[in-house]
C-alpha cells in the first residue's frame, strides 16, 4: 500500500493509508488497554508486536532510501538503523519473557540495543535539519541544542534523575543504564525541538511525521524511565501502544511526501522550496526559533528554583548544568550581537549603495501605496518631469496621468496585481504624464514608459521620459506614409485609404471615385529650367490640390508628376448625377492645376490630364486605381489637358496593346520579320538610284503586315519593355538591310539602301559612329551605299546631341536624309541645324499637289529651298502619273510610291534592278505607265477577317499602316 504510485496531478491524495494506519494503531491500543485477553498474548504482543513494528519501520525507511536518491537519503538510512535496534531489543526482550519464560536480566543485550536506538535517530535529525551557511550558524546550532538539553537535564535531574542516581542497592552498570535512558531521550528531545524550528522546507510532511514518531517514542521512554511506571511495567500494557504507534508512524513517514503529491527528487522540489509560505506562518516560526534559547534558560532557572523552594540543597549537577547553560546563552548572545553588528553595517552599506543608485539614476523611481498615493519619488523627477520630488510625494498617481490614458493604466495595474508573482514578476506601462512648469514647450504632457514591480502590497514605478522617442516614431511613421517633397500621402497610404473606402463603405457610397492626375509638359519644365524648378512646381501643384479637395477627401502624390485624389460619395444613386458631380470636381481641379505657376520670377504653364474611375460593386482597390490610371492615359492620348471617365472598353484596349506587344516579342525572337525594299526612282529618266528598306511581319498564314502598330505601342513611352523591343527591331532592320545590300553589291547591283530610323534610335549607343563603321566593315558595304533617314522630329530630342552624332556619321561617308520634310516646324528647325544630304517630302504635300494650287506653291517653294542648298529631293507617296509630272516640273529629282513599285522581296527587287529603270510619263495627256507591284502576296487591311479582305496591294503609299492581326 505504501508503494502505490502518487496521485495524479489535480486529484487529492488518497486517505486509505492514513485510515489503515489509524485502525492498526487503534486496534493495538484497544488490545493493550484490555490486556489482550491473557497474559501470554499480552507478553507476545508487547514484545514481538513491538519488534515487528520496529522492523517494519526499518524496512520501510531502508526501502525508501534505496529507491529515492536525495540529500536526505542518509537520514532515512539512520532511521532504519535506529528502528532496527529497537526491533532487535524488543526481540531479545521477548526471547526472555515469551520463549524462555524467565525474568529479563539487567543489564542485558536488549538494554544495549535500546541504547543504540537514540544515536542514529539523533544523527538522522541533524541530517534533516536546515544546515547553517556560516561558522557562527553552526556554533549557534550547537549552543541551542545544549541550551535545550541542559535545561531539560536540569529540570529532569531536579525532579527524578537525582533520586535515580542515588538509588541504593543497584550496581554501577544498572545506575548508568538507568541514567543513560533519560539522558539520551533528553538529547533526542532537544534535537526534536531544534529541528522543529530549523527543519528544511523540502519534504516538510515527511519530516513532520518522522519528528512526531520520534517524539512519541521519547515520550514513552520518559514515562518508562519514571520509577512509578518502571516498577509496575508489564509487556503488553498501554505504554506499548505508544511505542507501537511511534514505529508505525516512522514506517509511514518517508512515503507521506509521495502520497501528498510532492516530488522526491531534490531537483524537482527546489522550486517548491522557494515558494512563499502562507502569510503569518514564517514570522511565528521565526519568533519561536528566536525565543528558544531564552525559553531553555527559563526552564533551567525553573529547575534550580524548584530545589530552592523545596528547601533542598542545590545539587552539583544542577549547578554545573545551569552554569553551562547560562555560559552558552551568554556566548550565543555575544555571537548574535557581533552578527547583528555585521549585518547592520552591511545593511547600512547596501542602503547607501542603493540610495546612491536611486538618487543618481536618470530614471524616476516612485513607490505608490495600494491607495495610489505616492510615498516616495526619487530626485530625478525634477529633471525628467520638471517637478520637485517633494511636490509629488503625497499626490495621487491618477491625478498625474492623462485622462485618456488613465483607464488603460488602471486596467493594466489591476491585471498585473491579479496575476501570480512567479508568473508575471513585472509589467510595463506607457502613458502621458503631467509635466511641470520647468519643462517648457509641448502641451504640458510627457510620454513616460514605466516598469512596474510589486512592493508590500503597493507598486514600484521605474519611469523614464520617452517623449522624443515617441515623436521620432510618429515622424518616421509620417515619413513612411507621406511624400517627402510635397508632404502629401504617398502611394502606400493612398492605397490603404482606397482599400478602406472600397471594402468598408456603406451601400450608399457606391459613387466614391478615384481621380488619377498627370501634369502634361512637366518633363519640359525639368529639361528647360531645371529639376529644382520642377520640384517647386510639384510643391505648388500639391498645395493647390490639397486646398481644392474637400475636407473628407484625400489628395496624394503617387510619384513623379502623378497625383491622385479620393472623392468620397454622398449617396447619389443616379449614374448621370454622380458622373456630373465627379466630372465637375475633376474639371475644377484640372483648371486649378493648369493655372500658371510662378517659379523664379517667371510664369510656367503645365496642363493636367485627369482620369476618373468609380468604385462600382465588385471592383477591388487595385482595380479601381488601375481603371483611373487607364482613364488618365486615355485623356493624354485624346489631346491632354482634359478629363476622361473610365469605360470598360479601355481595359480591352490595354489587353489588345499587351497582345500586340507579346506578338512583337514573339516575332522578334522567332525570326518572323522579313525585309522588303521599295525602289527610289529618278523622275527624269526612271532610273532606280536607291532602295528603301521596310520591315514586314510574316504571320503564320503567310500574310505580310507592317510593324507600325507595334512601333506605336513601343514608342508611347509608357511600355518601356516594348520600347526596347522597338529598338531591337530597328537594330535588326539596319543590320539586315546592310547585309542584303552588301550581297547585292557582290551580285552586281550596287544601289544604295535607305534605312528609316528615329532620332531617338540614332542617339543610342548601339548606333554610335564606331558601331556603324564596324557593321559596314563586317559586311563589306561601302559607307556611301548607306543612307540613314531621320524619320522623327521630336522636340524633346536635344538637337545639339543629334547634330554631333550626324556629323560623325557623315565623316564616315554615310549620307543623311530628312524624312517627312514639310510636316511641321520641327522639320524646318532640323533643316536649319542638322547636316542633311537628302530631303524626303512628306506624303501630305504630294497627295494634293495636283489638285491644290496653294499646296502646289508650298511644295514648289520647299523644292526650291532643297535645290538652293544642294540637296537631293525625294517625294514620298507618288501614286499617280500626274503627280510624277507635277513634281518633276517643280524640280523634284526623285520619287517613290506605287506609281513605280510597291515594296519588293529580294527576288523581285533584283529582277527590277536588272531592268534598272521604270517608265515615266512625258506628257500630261499620256496614259498611266504600267506599275510593277510588290511581291504578289496578299495584304490584309482594314482589320477585316473575311476572305474578301484578301487582295493585291492597292495603289497607295507604303507609309500607311495596316492594322496587324489580333
């Protein structure tokens, strides 16, 4: 039963062992009280019953010490030895009385076994006692033991032992034996008393049970030592019930901790040893322990007074013992006095040390009573809070905390006090604290972070000023969510607000809209008057935008010259009404942003293109921003400086452009582009003087398409990757044209080739003079056989850089042609600045040169300018014989168009070069010459997909762009 496993956690220990123990001991006591029925049974139970109980205690303690390894193992082994001696003594006593039926001799082996019972028990109690940590502690422990033992010796000697020591008729051995029993019991009682006040907190229940067992045994020994009971003692009497109960309690003692759920391994019980005892338990035990020496001296004095009052002469033993007790008390008091002096000095030193730390700390240390009143405030409060510490002492902590933070602080403090100290020894609180007049600036409140600890029912606050940290965190958070230049919300914060408006809006707020704003012409501001002026313009534009939106709306800068505004709805359900309202707001913003900006003493003008998208049901925040972005780009494509509302077809157009861009990339990687050449014919005699290279895309159906639509996708400036693909296409076209021209030169067709490139491409690093020279050298083409046509007149291209590049190319021998001449002011500026050898008239001049007299005069003037400058002239889009005659009469030297030939593949081109010329009309009434068309492949135009849309190429210029397949 004693070896049963311990009760599971959370279940109370079983009371069955205690009940069985009580029944056994009670049954023995009842039997002893009624004499067991006969003298033989009484003798047997009084001798061998006690022997069995003692041996049971020995086996129990020994078995426990063998199975459980802890620092108390030697104590249980000693208790086992002590019980074994008692069992052996009772067995010897029973051998004489029960077996031999003779009187037990005195002294005999049983007496020596009984005497050997006390020493192991005394040593075992010393092992169980709490060990002192200093030498003075060990001395005090010995003195306390002697004080208790001496007082008991004095009292017992005065009452009974003196009579025993002078008993006549006994031998020395018998007298010594009679004195040994009580003296050893006195020592054992002293150890029991000392252990009661110095016992270890580990295995408390087991130690208490063992102490109770030994105390009961000593009590029975003391009763047995008295002359009255000893003379009339017989085995099996009620006195044996006490010894029997003591042995049974000692047998049960080591298993009490296990039955009560305590761990037996020392490492596992250390946390339990550190637990705080119930309130009041430790002070009472400490007080009794401190009073033990004085109580012992009082008992000793009582023994001496007993002899004096009885009129007896003071016995030498009593006098000697009393003196040693007093001497031990004096020595102990001296040791305690010195120890107290040392402790006082150490305490004062530590107090001064901690006082210096507290007063010198930059943190404020405050002690608050359970009522919330401040008992102590460190001097650092004057520097941190701007208030003297004396002023704060006595104040209520709640009156110093910001009202908005008070509820949160009170809740945290109550939660902290309700938690177990070992689970949560400290907590942290951050709140606003009232500042004094000495802390100037701010709003009178400081951000304070406090570490809170418990202190005698109150609280200790270790506080520090974190106002600058809080301000820095707020500033960092503001910087992370706002634009550094304009201080408007940035894209991240604007996206978050749009998400909140879309996902958390009411059903009546479906007219919430996003305005996507782009400043037209902002790049020219940076290029002309500098980036600093551009930044100033953005700041002013942001200020105007912020002032123009309503208080509930949000304006943001998304990056570059792009802004946005979130216009919250007002519950309008009518689509026309909501579009009118938002369009009116957007138009007002457009007008405001388009007003002149005063920068560095000059007026700068930019326009604003605005796209509007509504937060319709089912539209995600990202989709809403994308729709507004698409609407803004539609506004820019439609002429800039306008407002456009998003329409679903805009998304399909974006998908169409993305599909075209994908096809462009696929065509470039898969080699699906082919190069065609259109002859350039001398108008005077029809001789072919050059060929113009044109790239075509050959579809999977074998249809050729012009890549102009792809190039427009790439050159919008928005799709950077597609712009790179267009540049790659231009490089491929140039290299393919040079390679095929070199092959024609080797075959005996030495005609120059003209390749059309934009000004942006001519400034690329890949088309540097060294790169072009390397290309010509690699293919073996003379530099005079290459003509580069400048096909774009973009005002954003710096003419100085372009002029330097063209001059370097002309030094190589490459000729330069200006394409689209006459189409605008940019072409005139290029003619004035750039080194040009050939002018290509724009087809817009050629189309109406026969019908329009005004256009006839303009074209004639331009051709005269070209002639005066010594340049060749090439008319583009010559589709009719009448145009040939008119242009030739004006002085135009060359032309190209369907009046002579469309773009030809390499085979047809060489066949046409074999004839070397085309027929040209000589008289205005002559019929049209036969036109040599292109390669004969069907051409798809108009975007139709029906079979009727496949036909031979019409009589029109190459510059018209066919719509590629989708």
